C-alpha cells in the first residue's frame, strides 16, 4: 500500500515529474481544464447550448468525476506529500493550501445545488471558471507570481493605502467643487468616487467629468498623479518577478539531479525540488 501511495504521489504531485506517467497526467488535466474553459464560452451561445445540451451535461459529469477523484487522491497521498506528525495534520496542510482550496472550489459548483436552493444554480455555474485556477499548479510563471506577490505584500499594501487616501481626498474635494453645478453627475461622495477611480487609473470614460475651472485643474492633477501611482505596484511586481525568475533558472540547472528521500521508506528517488 505504501508503494502504491508513493507511485501515485509521484504521478499526480506536479513537483515530482517522475517519468512519462506524470507528464501524461499533467497534460491530461491541463487539457481537461482548457476544454472546460472552452465549453463555458461555447455554451453561452443559446443555439449551441440548446442543440448540444446532452453533450455539455455529460462532459460536465465527466469533468467533475475526474476532478473529484483527483481531489480524493490528493487527500489520500497528503501524508506523503506533506510529511507531518500525524496524517490529520498532513491532510489539513493540503486542504488549507492554495492548491487544495482551488481543487475543492473546482468541484463544489456541481455538488452544492444538491443541497442548496435552485435559485443559486446560475451563480454556482459561474464558479466553474475557478477551474482555470487549477492551472496555477502546472504553470511555473503563475507560481512565481504568487510567491512574488506574497514577498512584496508590505510594499503593495503601502501603495494600496496611498491610492486609497488619494481617492478619498480627490472624490471629497471634487464633490464640493462640482455638486452645485452638476448635482446629477456628482450627487454624493461615494458616487464621485467613480470619477476618481476612472481619473486616477487614467482610463477616463468621459461619462462623468468636471466643468468648473477648479474641478478641471484637480482632474488634471489626479490624472498626472495616477500615471505614477498606478505604475508603482507594476514596477514592484515586475522587479521582484524578474529577480525570482533568474533565481529559479539558476536553481533549475541542477534541480533535476537532486536526490530526495521518501519520508516513509527511506528510499532515494529522483525528484524536482519542491517547497513545502
């Protein structure tokens, strides 16, 4: 049983890639996720949906069956992939991890209507899009971006805080400048916040804009500030991403040669580096 669990872990744990079976499994899951995304788009055409309703139904059943079996298998091998003091801790590590949460959300839209009011079915069908997030397990770039965002969380929080303060001040000032002239466009501060967001992000839809001289001056200042402020998070993430990518490439030169030891049987196995 231990050997079987280890072999399954080497196949479905994407950080192992222990041979052809692992690559075939990865390609199969990626293809199935992609087909689910295509099905969601194609199914939005009423004529196609009505004509192939049975096909979409059975394809959904097949997809849910595959993802459910995958989820259960990952719970079963959790004590091998996430070595801990007890199996319960190992299972919890998987279930509470990013991958575990996404795997669960990928199948919940199918099972929840069985116990919830049918009025929620349409909303739950939208949740099928969350299956696309399963691709993060198979994408090096997405994994690196996730780590970068986590590492630069403090810097990003500072920029978000500054942006929030600027939005509040600009929408408040603009309300007092434009409300008496355009009561419909700037009826209150929360409504004026829409103008502030559109201006700060330099999108400028043109549906709401100031007409007073002071209002136009403030709008111009906010637009110029937006060019720099909106670019701050992009610069932070880009710099950290390139740095992390370079480190990953340097480690990747020897990662395939690393020998790992099974935590249960002590047998050496060749695996990709994995961070747990």
